[in-house]
């Protein structure tokens, strides 16, 4: 194990078989070894800084029906909401005052938010906060739509590929969605000039070690600025309600691997990680992550953006939860900074 981890550290890539070997043979000793190297690599580029992103979950309407997701259109128990432009601007204002310099608009694929509406919201944010990065996480759109949002002032886009295996993709999604289109979207976004984030769930139903190795190889090929991964967590109102949750330990292990494979990557310690372990956020950072995405959505809608059961939402106001986060990062030797937190590879 150590030999392969050393090779990854030095060469920043491995063969498919070597990735499979790592995944199938992970153990505590290998974890410690990997995480130490991952922290070392992370600190070469990002020191002990932790970047924060203000997440605004502006709609939980979604036209898609992904089998794993709590806001899939067939879930009649979901309590649907949309934020108005004014609500969104208020969230952003609060975030800015607290020191956030990246605003993330995340939502289901909600046709009510037409290109015109999105451009209006993005332009307003761009004018009000010229020093902030604007990140979109709003799903699959046409090249033209992505270009319009970019021209309006959006800089970054998060779109997890979910799984890089066609057959596995088909087991997680209904027929109208394809891996091919997902990949096309990611390459379109890159072509337009966005800083791009992709990623996958760890332990999603039917996932094999081979699938995970292919996810890693796809990430290597795409060479994104950001990668988001988190454990699959079952949601009670989905077809996957009885499926097993993903492994916390394997998620940490994969964070470490991704840090070594794409050394400058912006890598969040995700909410799903914090949901399955009460020290999840901290352990994610200690495995090589360098980003946290606190929730800026209004209190009354937070519980409604339920992608999976038990999704943590502190019940604290944004200010209070940010203080907790700062304190918890300080305790493990890291520091939340006021910064756009661009990838060091990107010159602005
Ligand atoms: N468990 C964990 N992650 C999930 N996501 C959606 N549903 C779940 C779930 N049940 C993730 C997907 C999506 C991101 C916004 O949330 O990977 O891309």
C-alpha cells in the first residue's frame, strides 16, 4: 500500500489496477500514511487556509427523477419552495458581511428559473459584489445557457458526474439522463471558461471498486478545479430508501487520493460527510480537503432541501454556525480565511 501511495504522491497518477488495489485494501495504517502526505501536498499550495463558500439553496423543485435524491420530482412528500431574487440577494448580503467571498447558487433543475431570470440574478450579484466569485450548481443546460450565465458574471460551476461508468449511471438515473450528456456539459463549461467542479457519491447503490477507479481516472482526465465527493445516504422517500449508506472511512480515503492525484484541487469537506460522523468536517480537512460550504439559505427553508435523510442543518443562524466552524477548524490547526479562494492554478 505505502509503495503505491508513494507512487501517487510522486507521479500524481496510477493505473486503473493500482487504484482498485488501493480501494480494496485500505486499512487504518494506509489511511494515516495517505492523510499525512495529502496534508503535506495541500499545505504546499494552500497552507493551513480553509476556504468557505456561502451556499444558497434557492429552489428544491426539480424536473429530474434521480433514484437517490430526496428532491426528485416523484417525491410527493417533498415540501417545495423557491426563493425570490430579493431573498437570494438578502442571503448574499448576510454572507458578504460575514466574510464570504464566494456565493454558490444551488438548486434542483427548476424550469421556473428561466435563463432570463438566472441572468438577472447573476448580474445583480455581480454588480453588488464585484470582488466575489459566483458559483452555479444548477444542473445540465445547453452550451448557450451556460455561456449566458458566464457572460452575466458567473465564474464557477459544480456538476458532479455521479459515476463515470455508463451501466452504473443507468442504475442511478432514469433513461432520459445520460453520462454522455453529463460529460458534454462538463466539457462545455470548461470550454466557456468556468472553473469546473465535478465529483461522485461514495457507496452509491451498485457501485464497485472498478467504478470508483473509473471515477478517479475520469477526474484525472477532466482535470477540474474542484471535486466534490460525499457518502451516499439513503432518503426515505426514494427508490433507494433501503440501500446501505456509503462508507465514511472510504470517503476520507478517496479525499486523500484525490488530493494527491490533483494537488491544487479545491476539495470540500462536504455536508454529507458531516452528516454521517459528528467530526466529519474536521476529519475531511485532515484527510486533505480545504473547503467548507456552510449554508446561507433562510432558516425556514433549510429543512426542505433534503437530498438525503438527516442532512445536517444546525438550526443556528449563519453567523453562529460560522463561529462554530472557525472554532472547530482552529482546534485542528486550520484557519477559515476571508478570500475568494480561487484554485492556485487560475490567474485572475
Ligand atoms: N446521498 C448523498 N449525496 C446525494 N446527492 C444527492 N442525493 C444524495 C444522497 N442520497 C448529491 C449528488 C448531487 C449533490 C448535489 O448531492 O451527488 O450531485
